[in-house]
């Protein structure tokens, strides 16, 4: 069976005045239908640009050169016309971001924004129908007083509330793929855990595949079926989450895990910025 | 309303603007001599100083100055409304396009606005009116031509800031069109700044329009216009002082009122960008 998302040898470079800088050096990654896959790495390792390439946002930038293939449902997204590609956003695939409050337009009420999302799939949906659909979607993310929330502006809601609204919006059109770029990093830990729990239940119900991007190993361990560890634009280790966490083989993965704060630890180890061992070939867990 | 009480200057501005607007709208009812707005000659009562019958005096051909000022407000407000109604949509649309699309659009449009902004506004309007006939319509065209670049620049700057906001990226990944993002997502965030600037500008348009007609461009006699009335009356200073002082005060009241309201808007809407 073809995987839902198949990334093959993805390379990205930026042309600058001083020459070309390669940022991704051949990433390969696949996600099956309904699977939750985590992409873990430190800041600047290439997690977010990978996500943005999938959505086709980087390609629109001047000076960015993307090579390799991104296949959704066996269809090469690079070969699609910009228009067809645009048609997939918000319907077949969608994305949620770190800071839920800034991801919502501050001067428009929630219902207005929800309706625009629903209209992607169902152009010209009436306000009443959008209200009903939105209220139902908000029920799913455990928002009880949907009427009040729909009539509010984002700044009138808490961060956790906005995060749940974002998740409800992202899943409203039943996308096949949800890219979650460090969701909830801007929220406090308890709220973050709550919403992630909710999200996990929802994507399981809808059979949505998730590419979960994070630097938070604890969250990844809870959330993902499979984990890819990325370092400086290369995947260094991949495999089922349990296997990767139980037996990290690549020197970088080990270093990353030892940098995880623990209750019993005396302090954090000092991880070198670069280490020749981090360039070791990729470790693949079966 | 509470905001107005807390901010007495804004209240003064609102009263002044309301007075000007009402005076213009109800000129037919208020004016003691409605027919004096046209080419009427009454040599019996010419050059009369302010009195009970003519509270602002009469001009050199005996027309009541107060009546003419009321009708002149109509022209001034019409000018402000028409100029802003044309300049703002053009300026805003170009600013959104330049700010959001960037690249060549930004380069082309912003250099064009720079060129317009580099020409002193009055000189630009004068040269346009020098080529075309000095009529009310052409006066509006001339003032509009010098006005839109300010809106382009204002909206361009706001758009550049808003473009980096999360909701724009979120709209992009949801598949919103560029048109949608510009006009339905970013534009609503520009409204506070636009409302403030438009209120302030209403006063400045009146001032510029009066300057043009002071120089003899724009509205032509016998239609009453504050600028041309000041110009006309200035020739008889200081003996017939009322001929220029009252139209001048009329300009002051209108511009001052709009300025106070504009400042109040800035405080209320927080559009301080």
C-alpha cells in the first residue's frame, strides 16, 4: 500500500549573495494513513522547513531551491500546478502552529474564521450551517460553551482555548494529513499536555495522519507511533518510538536524550555544538 | 460616550465637526439670504460691516457673507468626502499589494509612491490644475492625485508588520487566496489606523482645497468657496477686515475640529502606528 505521505531525498538550499547554502541534505520520510510520526531535533535542524515544504510554502520563496520528491497519496506534489497544489491546502492537508493566539486573526470573531475554513471545502456555506458545524467541531475538542466561543475574538479566549479552536479548525475539513509544528509550545505544560491528549484522540477517531514536529522528547514519546531524529538537515535515526527511546543508537540521539531534564538528575550534560560522531550514518530500527 | 467625557478636547472636536456638517447640510434653512450664494448684486448694502441683519457683514457686491460661508462649507466637505473616497481605496489597495506580495510589486509601487511624495503636494496640484481647467472636479482630481501615496505608505507599513503574524501564515496553509489574505485578513487590522488618518485628513483636504482656491484654482466664482473668499477679501484689508477674517475663521473651525476628532480617534482606537 502506498504511504499517505512519502518524502524522498528532499534537499533544500537557499541562494544567498555569498553563494548557496544547503539546509536539508536528502531527507526521506514516510507516513502511513492514520499514522502519527514525530520529527525531532534541535532548533535549526530543519524540522520546520521540512513541514513548510510539504505544504508548499518554501517553494514560493525566492532563492529557495527544493529538489527531491514529496508524494501525497502517490501523487508528486512538485509536478502539480500551483493551483492544484493550492487546492490541497486546508482540505487534504493542513497545519497548526506553535502559538495558537497569534494564529487567529485578532480582529475577526472565531465564527467568521471558522466559516472561512469550512468554506474551503464547501464554498458558500451559510452562516447558520457554519455555526452548527463549528459548534459540533468545538464539542469534539471539549469546548462546552461553543456559542460563547464562536462569538468571541481570539484575545477574549485563553491560550489553551485558542489552541483547541485551532485544532478543531484544522480537523474540520477532515484532512488526510495534519502537520503540527511544535503545537502548544507557547502554552504552559499542563494545558499543552491536555490539548495534545485531546488531539491524539481526535486524529485516531478521524484516521488523520500526523506529522508531529517537536523538540520535546517527553511529548513525542507519548504521542508518536514512529520517530525520526533530525540533525543538521539529515535524518540520523528512525524507527518505532518505543524502540528509538529504549535503545538510542546514534551518538546524536543519545546526546539529545541525555539532555532531557530529569527529576533525579544533577544538571544537564554539556552537549558539543558539533561532534564528528554526530555525522555517523543513519541508524534504522526495524 | 464616557470616552468623550474623559477627553474634553475630543468632545470639542466632535461639536465643531458636527456644527460644520450641520451648517453645510442645513444651509438652505439657516442662511438668511440663500440666493446670495450665486451671482447676486445688491449695491445698496455693499461692504457693510457686521450688523444684526448681516452678522458677518456683506462683500463688495452686497452679498451676505454668513450665507456664503454656509454654502462654501458644502463645497469644502464635498471635496473632503470625494477626495478621500477615491484616494483611500486606491492607496489602501496598492499598499496591501506592495506590502503583501513584495518583490517586484513592492519595488514598483513603492518607488512610484516615493516619486509622488517627493513632489511638494501643492506644486503637484498646481501643475495638474495648470494643465487642466480649474474647475471643482479637476480640483478634486488634483488633490486626490497628491493624497493616495500617503495611504499606500501607511498601509504598506502595517501590512509588512502583519505579514509576519501567525494568522497570515495560518491562512496561507489553510489555502486562503492572496486576495483573501490581503483584503479579508490584513485589511481589517489596518482599519483603526485608517480611520484615524482619514479623520485627520478630512481637515487637511479642506485646508489644501482652500489653498488651491485661494490661488485662484479650483472652484470658480460665483460659487462660494472659503479659499477664494479669503483671497478676495485680503485685497480690502485692513478696512473691510470681515471679508477675509470670517472665511478664514470658518476654515480654522473646520480643520481644527477634524484634527481634534482625529487625535481623539487615535486615543480611542489605539491606532498609533
